[in-house]
C-alpha cells in the first residue's frame, strides 16, 4: 500500500500519538517482561546485550545505555545470570573487566515472545514508502537522542539547569 494517504497532522497531534504509543509500549513491555520472569529494566538490559551481538558489552556500557550506576547494573546482571539470560566472560584486553554474553536458549525464548509483535510491525512498515520509512527512522533516532539528553539532565539533578 505504498503511497497511502495519511490523515492530517500537526505537532500537537503527533505528540498525542507518540504519548499513546509510549503508554502502550510501556504496558506491553511490562507484560512481556512478566512472561519472561524479568523486570522491565532487566529486559531492557538484555535487549542491549542482544543488540550488541558479538561485540560484547561491559557493565559500564550497559550502565551508560540504561542510565543507571555500575552498581545497579551489577544487580541487574546478577539477576539475569541467575535467570539464565546472560553469562559473564573475562575481557581479553583487560582481565579486570567482564563482558556480557547472551545465553542462546534465552535469546530463543525472548525472540519467541516478541515474534508476533515484530511480524505485525513489519506488516505496518510495509504500508510506508522507502522515503517515509527513512523519515520515520530519522525521527525515531533523533527523538531517542533527545530522550537520552533529557535523562542525563534529570540524572544531574541540577536545579539551575531547566529540564
């Protein structure tokens, strides 16, 4: 259905639609995490481990991505390791650091839980032209960067700096 006509929109309508997407996503993530026996934060960390693939992340890498302390990530990794989602491997370049690897069976479990949702999203993306997908991808990427900047400001907790 490339070239499908779109309803009129303005920034207010787009923000409202985004808020509804985020709310639905948060509720969905909570349910998926529950089905996997994880918290949303633990599932988010596992998603970053999956995204990294063969370029194994350190605890510090995960802390930066999730905007938590390395101490908090240690607790998250302990839970993920106990639940059979990750293993820790020594960093070949620095034996004081560890790298985090996904357990293949856990990858399969997570992919099975997300498969239907991702299939429906891919069907939805098929309704958009390549140029529209490029615009969506650009917007998602830039909005994510803005969200990370906002989180950093919140974490600095500097009353002189407006959020």
